[in-house]
């Protein structure tokens, strides 16, 4: 029980002692100036006893807040004991105090009017926070903002530390508002500059568009002039043919078309190295000039570099007979050198193992199902499972690639196409990367591109299984996914139609080809230029050059230049 003689007789006396104690702690600003535990216990005991003289509810509430505040301070001292952590409550009012209070006002006193009805627990928390802020050297992390700062303002009168914390928080908030305003002004200025820049770029782009439009118009005019000249030349030739009586009947034109298809097939065999050009009958030489990349056997080798030549006349004769029968063309029309059924002379007395297996390629398209399955299995075992030496595998692959040519593929049955694509798709991708196989790979890529275009145009029908084999073959040949490089074609010395046709063939085998551009000056032979020192660009350039050779640009080669941009392949066509 506290000593009643030391109790405060009124709320005003309690508040005065409370403020004196707080000023004493604030003036010292050090650990030695803080009230010790004994002083706090004595003050709390007197404050508890003061409750005997307070009967008004508002006065008791204000006194209890002061008591709560110093109870929290006592619990925070290093000498606090277990009893110091129990809440201290005002003593109940004496009956006499209640009678005296009955005539008093029912409102707050001056001190309470200033503070209002506040939460004692919130006051304790704010006081503790203010002391932490003070002891941390007024670190900014303790500052208040927003609604927390507005609520803390109601407690400023209780504690000088709270008042200083609120003041510092207000200043920090004002500084943040000023910084935000400055940032907003900077952003507005930057956006304005960007708008002006965008306007300038738009004007520049419009001017460039106008210039490009004028250039395209000039190019279109030049192309129209060139086409007009070509049309005039064709008209002159047609008129000349009419004058000399070279007009043919519809039946003659139909026969000629069938013969052209047969010639296209034989040209595929020549292009693949299966049939030497010297063995083509003289009656077909003129017609083959339109299909075979090199115009005569004297000016070019009879087959592209890297493609072997060997005697498989029996295969040629059988395939030619089948095709001519489909085209309704007499064997006599294609020359007496390809008389069907005449046995071929043997070389060195015996065919090689690869030649014997290559002779079974036609079995993929004809005979019984058992014969077709046996032929496919034998070919797959030799090519996929390395059942033959590499040189012999190359011979067989060359025949398969020739059989997949556009004219040959169109002549096959649906089952024949499926079997042929199945065998080709079983050749591993690494085999196509062998030394000396590049032009053979390009020939196979050309065949796949032609089939893809023919299928898209609805000219060649294939089933779902055949389409799956086609997709696998495209992956093994590097057609899908497409190479990462971009191709920029330039042409000089050839017509735009020829350049467009080459571009179409390159797109059909997966290249990303930009629009063809005519130039006045270029190299003396077809080239694929790439950036010097870029290994990935070099490999793609060599493959692209091989694709060009397969497309008829037989002298195309890759050339390294330091000024070419990385990832760009420049094609120069002549």
C-alpha cells in the first residue's frame, strides 16, 4: 500500500509532476540523466494513490494514461523486476471524493482538452519508438508518414521525444513531396523531348519512304522496259516461225510436251551423275540444254564435283522405259542409244556392291509388296546401318537423289514416293556432312524443295506417312529448321525472271531470301560472300553455294570478305 501522505491531491498536481519528470529526462540526454527504477517506482506509487482523489471519469482516464506511460518506462529500465511488468491501476476514489466530484463539470480539464481521448497503449508504443529514434542518432528509418504521422500528432503533448519525432517526420514528408515534384517535372521534360524526337524521326522516315517509293517506281519502269523488249523479241521470233512455216499442229505440240517431260527425267539423271552426258543421244542434246546446268559436254564436266559416275545402264534403261510408257513416248524418240532391253556392257567384268544395290532402287516403285519391302530394307541397312563402305554408300545415295528429282518423283506411284522418301529419311544427318558429299546433299535438298512446292501447288499428292518421312528428311538435310543467316541476292547479266526463279528455289530449301536486286557491276562468276573469320557463316555459305550449283549456277563458290556483316550472305548471280 503506498504512503498516502505522498500522493498527489489532484490531476493537475499529477500532471505537473509528470511534466517535471519528463523535462528532467529530456534535459540530461544521457543514460545518467534517466530516472532510476527506484524513482520511477516511487512516482508510480504516488500516482496510484492519487486515484483516491479523482472521481471524475475523464480525470481518472487522463491520470491512468500518465501511469501507463511511466509503467512502460519502468519496465524498460535495466533494474526492472518481475512486479514492474504488472500493470499499475489507479486506486478507487474515496466516497468524499465522489461527493466532491458530483458538482464538478462532466468534461475534460485543460490538459485533457489538449490531448483528447487517446489510446494509452498507442502512447506507450509511440514513446518507445521516439526513444529508439533518438538513441539511433535520429535514423530516417524510424520516421513516420501518412496516417501514422497524422495519428502521432495527437500524442505530441505527452512527450518531447514524440513531439520531435513528429516534427522530423513532417519535414521528411515535405522533402519527399518536393523530390516527387522535381521528378515529375523531369519526366515531363524527357517525354516532351521524346515527342519532339519521334516527330523528327517520323518526318525522316516519311522522306525515306518517298525516296524508296521513287526508286521502286524507277526500277519498275526499267523492268517494264526490259519486259517490253523481251516481248518484242519473242514476237519477232514467232512471226519469223510463221513466215518460214514452222507452225505445228496441236497434236505435235502435245507430243513435244511429253518428250520434254521425258527429257527432264533424263536430265535429272545427268545432273545427279547417274548418266554421263556423253551417253545422251544426239537427238536429245538440244532439248536437254534447257534442263542440264552445263550446255555441252565440252564446256563442263559431265557431272557436278563430288558426284561419282558409274555404269548403271540397266537401271537407266528400266527407269526410262517406265517413264516413257507413262508419257506415251516411243523409245525411238529418245534415241537409238537407249534401246530398251539391250544389255549394258560390264566394267572390269563385274559391278561393285554399291552399283548392284543401286540397281534395286526401281524396286521401290514396282513389283510385289514383298519385293518393295526387301529392297527398302536392303537400302536402309546399307545406308543407315553402314552396311556398305562410305564410297559405295555414296553411289547408292546418288541414285536415290536422282530418283527423287522433280520429273522422276512425279512419275512414281504413291507407294513409290513413300518408299523412296522412307529410305532417304533413314540416312543419318551426319552422313550428309561427310567430305565430298556437299553437292550430293544439295541435289537431295533441291529434290525435297521441288516436291514441297509441287505438293503445295496440288500437283503431287502424298499421304500422312509420306509427309512425315519428308519432314524427317528436311531435318536431316538442314532445311528445317532454317539456317539463321539472311540471304541478299544480287544479279547481273541474267533476267529478273531467272533471278526470281533462283530465289524461289533457295526459299524452297529453307533459306531466308530477301528481294532480288539488279546491279550494274558484279564478279565474273556466281558467288556467295560471307564475313571472313565467321565459321558458322562459312559453313552456311558453302552449303548455299552448293544449292546454287544444284539450281543451275554451276560455277557458284563461297568467298570470304571482311566487310560483310555477320549473319548475312550476299549472293551474286550471273
